């Protein structure tokens, strides 16, 4: 797999493809969830130019639910104020607590500190955000942008029926390429306010914002996303099995089902 080196060309190509898709499908708006992380920040920076030049409404929402930290909300607002045409910060904590308390069977017996419980609640939060964003997209005759990158895709680092959108501009970019492309835009395209917002997201500790762990890397047992990408590339592309027992590769293998959902029976099974 070739590694992106010409980020000027890559950025231009991404925007041209997005413009063509919007035009071909007569879409009137783009909707993006702004987490305060680098992936949604890059998606905002990529799409903003296309929306402005083509009179497309760009709707961005920073959606807090209980476990989001103030610095995450701040970065989401910084990006929203720089890169979308319709921005709001919303807090769904009360709605989440009502759903959580009424939806979970035998809720009073749950261990709130258990990793499995936190993971389940994180999935609920992601699906609530999905509902909010898709309602906006339907209302404004638009689509929801996906913010997953290739590294997250290969690791199953998303919620089924949750934080996967309609159109992925960066889903074939390694996480390290996401950082590099964001640096390119910050240094070559951004004004001072935009640059400050992008740099804040670049330098932030990567987290899912769902309260599961303090950092993505805690779950991956790795020191950096550079290390994670190197392991994935060596295993998947170079076919080097020395990492087959590493938590990164084990997570990749165990999440394979998520990349094949829904699992459909073949028609011949019925006869």
C-alpha cells in the first residue's frame, strides 16, 4: 500500500470527490459531529472549503454526554467556530441518563466501574449522537460525514449503528496520515484561528470521548498511533507474523465481524 506523501494533491482530490458526490446527489447540507479530536477536525477542514464554494450548508454539532471532558468540548467548539456554517454545542446528558436508567435491565445491580459496563454505555452514547446527527441530515436534506480513519476501521474502533456516517473522506487514511494531513492544512491553508484550533486537536490525547478509557492507546496497549500503524502495516501488508500476538493485531482479528455486518445468509441456504 502506497503511503501519502503529496498532501496538497491528496487534499485537492478529496475535496473534488466530495464536490462531485454532493452535486451528483443533489445534497443540500453536510452534517458533522465535532468530538474535539483530530479526525472530526480534519473532516471539518476538508469539507469547509467545498461547502463555502458550492453554497452547501455545513452543520456541525459538539455533542456532550456525561463523560466528555471540558477540553474536548472546548476543542469541538474551536473547530466549529472556524469551519462550519451552522454550529451548536449541545448536551444530551439528561436524555442519556433517562434512557440508561429505563433501558438497562436490573440497572441497580450493575457495577459502574466494570469495563464491560462502560463499553456498553459508550455504545449507547455513540448511538444517541447518531440519532441526533441523522435527524439533522434528514431535516436539511443532507448527509452525515464519517470520521473514521483506516487504523480505526481495521481495529473495530467504532460502534455498530453508531458513529459511522454516510461518506468517509478519511477512512482510507492511516491515523498517522490524518495527523500529517492536518499539519499540512494548518501550516499551508489555515488562518491563525483555524491553525490554533487544528493544532489543539493535533496535540490532544486521542480518546473516544465515551468514558471507556482515558486514551485510545490505553485500549491498544501501544505508546503512539505511529507504533499502531507500523504494527498493522507490517502484519497486514508486509505479512510479518512477529506481531500476531500483539494486542493491536488481536483486536484487529477479533473485530473482523464488525467489518462484515450485516452477516447475510446466501440464497442457496433456503433450498
